[in-house]
């Protein structure tokens, strides 16, 4: 379908009257809503005379206001978390038996793999302390790496019980 001068004139007139692109496409026939929108933009048609449908704003009548001003009630402060924050992890890496620090070449399944320092620097190392169970980190770094779930409104029992948390 080509845009003839007559169809462009009808489009411009309907657009100025405030019809929607869908309504214009229906009246023109053989064009889509998107084709109408594209042509409107290419023609540079701007402002609309009236909206395509009346606004549904409810006109309210002014009410008599009470003479007493509204009082703002401050919210009660939130209670502090029941779980104490974990102690900070050790900052310095543990020296191995040979006096060196743990590196990517010396870490094992039983050593903490917590990175310390900048990986691009010469002083980069791993924690090197003993791990607990099957965790890749020592006890101090595990507390930092694996934080309990903190959901708004979640009970402390649900946070402490991972099975219950997984079922929710």
C-alpha cells in the first residue's frame, strides 16, 4: 500500500482530531497501526488537538477540612537483628610449614582458598588455614562467604532452617 496525497491528508486530519493510530488505520483500511505511527513521525505531525478518549478523571468537590492539623506519628525503630554479625576474618594469610604463603600451586583440599590481595600483584596469596568439612574456606571465611538469608518479614527459625527455607 502506498501513501497517496489523499491518504496522507486524511491521516493528518484524523491525527489532528485526536483519533488513535488504531482508529486511523481502521478508517484508512489496508494499513496497520504501526504504519500509521511511522507515517505520523515521518511527517513530523506533533501535538494532538484532543485525546482519543475522554479522560476518566473524577472531578472532586472540595471538602470541608477539619481545623485540627494532621499529626505525624513517627514509626517505631526496627528491632536489631537477633543474629550477631560474624567476627571479621583474619586478614593475614597463614604461612605454610616451609615459611611461604599459600599460592594457586600449593593449595590443597584442606586449605582455605580465600583470596587475599590483588591477583595481579606479587603479594597475592590465599588464606591457607585449615578448612572445616567440605567447605573451600576456613571457619572465619565461611561465615563471611555464606550469609544467612535475610528476607523482609522472615522469621529467624526459617532463616536458621535451610530445609524449611528451600520449601518456601
